[in-house]
C-alpha cells in the first residue's frame, strides 16, 4: 500500500534530482564557467549565431545609408516587419519576468533553476526588440527625440500616442529587468570570484560582485531588494505588453480595435516566452548534463504554462471572430471575412490557427508533455505561430483600407528578412556568451531546494 | 480533534434567518412583478446576476484550485463546493427572467418585430427561443461539471486507502483542466446573453473575461466571510491558519487588480476609438449620478481595497479580511447595477439615448436581499451536509502545516 507521503511526493516532485549537496551543486554550476574547457560545440554554435548576426550589422549599415525605403513598408501597410518583429521579441522577453517575479511572489519553487536563464533571455530579447522601432525612425541617431526633454526646437512628444507610452514602458522594463537580473547574480558572481584561479577572472568577477561577503547583513539587504524588485517587475509583466497592444487597439482600424487586446497580448507574450525558454533549455540541459537541476518536472510545468497561456490566446482569436460577427458592423464583418477567407493572406490566418491553436492541443496529453523532443518541436511551432499572429493582425488589417481605392499588398524585401534573421543570430550569440561567462543557474537559490536547507527542529530526522 | 469535521451549529441560526428574510424578499419581488413588472424584473436580474456570480464563481474556484493545487484550495474547497451545489436553486431563481424576457430585454421585442438591422443580422442567435435553449444548456453543463466534482470529493471522504483518495484527487485534477476551458467559454456566452444584450447594439470582446474575473472575486470574498465565521469555531479553528487567509487575501488583491485592469482596458480602448457603435455605453454611464457611480467603483471597487490589501497584517487577520470582503461584495453589486441600471428599457433601444436619467427602484434593493436569502439558505444547507474540510485529501496534512507557518 502506498503511503500518503508517496502520493504527496508524486504531486509535488522534488525540484533537484540526484544525490546533491551544497558543495556538489556549487561545483556543478560554477564549473561550467570556470573549470571546463570551452566545448567545441560552443564554438560552432557561437560561430554560426555570430555570423548570422552579421546580417543585422550589414542591413543596419545599408539601412542607415539608404533609408527605410529598402524595406517593403508602403501605403497602406505602413507598419510591417519592424513592428511585427518588435512585438515578437518583446513578447519573448516576458517569460523571464514572469518566471522571476510572479512565480517568486507565488512561492513557486520550480522557478529557481530556470529563472537566471530566462531573465538573461529577457534582456537579450528586449535588446533585439528595441532595435526595430529605433531603426524604423530612419535616423536612429535622433532617437533621443522620443524623450521629453526641454529643447530649443520646441519639440515635445505626443503623450496621447501609445507609441510614446511604449518608449517609457519598454525602457522601464529593460531597466528593471536588468537590475533584477544583476541583483540576483551578485551572490553567485561572488562565488565565482572566490573560486576563480585566473587572476583576470578574479578581478573581473570581483569588480562585478561589489564586495559581496555573504554576511547576514548582506543577505538581509539582498532579500529586501530582491523582493522589492519582484514587486516592481510584476506590474511590468502586464503593463508592457498591454501598452504594446494599445499601439493597435486605440486605433479605429477593424482588426486592431478590440477591447480584449491587452490581456490577450499579455497571454500571447508569456506563451511565446515560455516557448523560447523551452527551445533554449532543452538542448542546454543535455549539452551541459544538467538534467538533475533542470528536471523533466520543470519541462512539464513549462509545458503546462504554455498550454494555459496558449488557450487564452485561442480564446482571443475566438472572441475576435465571434464579436466581429456579433457586432453586425460592416467593417468588422468584412475585416474578419477578409482575414479568414477572402483576402490574399487567408493562408496566414489558418497557418496561425494551426501553429498556435492546434499544435498546443497535444500538450493535454502526458505523452507529449513528458517528452522533451515533442516539447521542443511544439515550442518551435509556437514561436513561428506567435510571429504569424502579429503578421495577421498587422498586415491583413492594414492592407484592406477603408476605401477600396486605397487597398494594397505587402511583400517583404530581402532586407526585411535579413534584419529579422540577423536579430535571431544576435540573440543566440548573446545567449552563448552568457552561458560561457556567467552561472546559468542560480547557485545559491538551488541550494535552498536541497533537503539540507530545510530547517528542522532538534531530533527531527531529515 | 473531532474526526467528523461537522459544520458548527452556529450556522443553523443564520440559515433560519436567511430563509425568513429571503422568503419575504422573494415573495415581495414576485408580487412586484405584477405591480411594476419592468422595474421589478430589472431588480430581479440585478439580484440574480450578483448571487449567480457567487454560485457559478464557486465552480470556477473549484476548478481553479484543482488545477493549481496549493494549501488555500484545500481549506476553501468545501465552501466552493457548497456554492457550486446551488446551481439548481439558481435555475429556479432564473425562471422569472425567462418568463419576463419581453419585459426585460428590448431586443426580444425588436427580434419579434424584425425592424432592427443588427438584430436581424444575428439571426437565430437573437431569437428568444434560442436564447432560452442556450440558457438551459448553460445551466445543464455547469450543473454536470459541479455534480461530478462534488461526487468525487464525497467519495474521497469515504475512501479507505490513501491510494484511492489520491486517485480521486487525480481524477478531479485531470477533468479540471479542460473543465476550466469549458467554464470560461460558458461564462463568456452567458454573460453576453444575459447582460450584454441589455444593450443590443453594443459589444466588447473583453466582456467574458470581466465576468470570469468578477465572479471569481465575488466567490473569494464570500468564501472569506464564511471561513472567517467558521474559523473561530470548532472544527475549523483546528485546521485553518493565518497563512491560509494571507494566501486568499493575496488572491483577492490580484483579482481586484485584474478587475480594474480589464475595466480600464475596455474603457480606454472604447474612449480612444470614439466609435458610434461603442461609445454610447460609456457616454450614458459617465453623466450625472451614473458618472458618480462609475467614480465610486474606481475608488471603492479598486483603489480602496487595493491599498488595504497591500498590507500584510491585514490579510492575516480573518475578521478584518472578512469585513473588507463583505465591503467588496457590495461593490460587486454596485458594479452589476452600473451595467443594468442605465441600460435601455423596453422601447428605448431604437431611441439611441445618449443620456439616461438616474433610475433606481425599491426592487433593486428587495430582490437582491430576497434572492440572497434564499440562495444563502440553500448554501448553508449544502455546506452542512458534508465535513467542512476534505480531511481525506492526500494534501490535507500539508495544507494544515502550511497554514500554521508564517
């Protein structure tokens, strides 16, 4: 007969597998950066990503010298790839903040071994996202005009525009995420400093750890700072993508103007973000042999979050379609009909439904949730789907203007593609550098998950 | 420690009082339907939708706590279950709305006359017969979901091995995932049918979410009040701890914020769009007394509870939390009144009014009290029928331990 404790353990499985203690956890994670020789595979991965990133560099150069005319943005499709990619990247960033802040406030222990990684991913994704609107201004060296500062030109930003809100939302988001990530890193960087043998590494890690000694007072302040930053980040998870959604929904354009946009975009962002976390963690834990720290349970939980947020996104699609019909407003009805059946981009809508709607239904089944292979495949499909979602919303709504005489078409140029693919290379290159140089998993937080960390009364057994 | 975990006798007095007040209120309201049919029915809808929110919300919370796990779910489960078992009573209370459909919903008359373009476009969806069929369907499906979750929970109490109890928990968890999807879809469409069609030309895609979140908040607040009452008496005082209240308080805070977030999204987007088919909803509701109610909701459905719930100490004291919960429940009622009150009365839809005089009737007070009394009487009856906690649940001991911690 099973004991109650066995059942409890089955419902709440341990988050660290294998026979670990404080020392072995520290060794395992810090050795990746300090002791192990750079694996050959790392050079290949980094090399490829870095080369792909050159596409971005080249396109940016060409863009700056020739102007935004090298892209296919036109009338009526004035917003195209730049904003699709911006929203896509910003969305991907959201998983990091959700994992680090909201799951911390909810006492979810499974966040611990993936939060560092997801936060780094957030920063790099936001960096990629930020490039697009800045470059879309055509004169990126004047991007500071977006900020409200007193000047002799008599210029002042338009505060009623959600694009302006974006400037504040995204820059706040980037700042808080960076602080959160860095504050969480300090104790671990100090560990690396203490363990580094190389003089230069010692110096660099020493500088970055701000004289962390691990005293009780340090820890006390650290805990307060971390909790406050978590509190600050929590509304940001919702606000940033809500404001991104307002870029569209405050307009009167059918297909953009829907009240469900804020929560639906937030869910979509978390959905895309978890897909990217899975895409990165599944190979990482194999290459660095970390299946005991990033366990199958972690992957299953992430799969469940992906399913839940994906279903909210599907709910958004359903509501858009239902209310377009229910509204009985001719523009709404036409827009939906054009998007789904009649318009030239009808295929993108159904491809979207396939990628975001159908693919995630497999996650209902244990067989797929428990298989890293299938999770990986579904995550890639979802990433494509979330890109298509923005394509569908932006392109199909714009290309059929209110007057048929203003109807148009959109097809991206080679530079639209090189810029987008270039940012993917840039993103992965940064990830590779991060994995090599900093502890990918929070060492001290994982230690708190071990059985030795549990405070026991005298005489109570472990 | 008592092994049966029977609900305390203190509930009996409340139950009798509830039946007395409820019976009088309901009879008065029904009489009102002959004296002032329209006003009485609108009051009835207000009362119904408010209390139905707690009943249906109970099913929502039941599903949610099975999916997410957590200690709060174990202590709140029996209260949520009792809420979900009120669905049959809610159906009986819904009957006046079915019979009064032509007095309550102007679109039903327009559908009959066939003069309104938008209603004609929607075809069978806006035919009273189909509307009633859908309503019955919502009740049946929601009832079945509640029925099975309640059945397994009862079987769990009687399970003789931990294995069997674990299996039943596993089964409930498995069903709750798809169950939540179904629940959200049903609440969405029933909130469109019962509430959005009061303004038949108006639409908002976030409407369903507003009700899903609002009803979860209603039921959490109601449950906190019940748990606070029980927590000072045996047997719940041995089980429930400060930390449970703290956790539920956090969920209340989250839902207060979510409610504000959804409403603000809806307002901002409609305001900025300024389209003729959407804006009248808020135009009417921002003038005169209606506008004052809107501001009251901003301050007292959001700002005030939000600021108070930020305080950690407050969430850990059962009585204080319960007092705030009851206050929020009044705001929930006002929120429903804010939707129903200014909505067009019979013959008004085709006038496209941009200003509606403030109108409130005695029935807006009598019906919520009457329906509430009858509903509460049935709720207590259901609550008493089972042990007050799922003591056989594999997570039960963990949940108690969690509550006593800090």
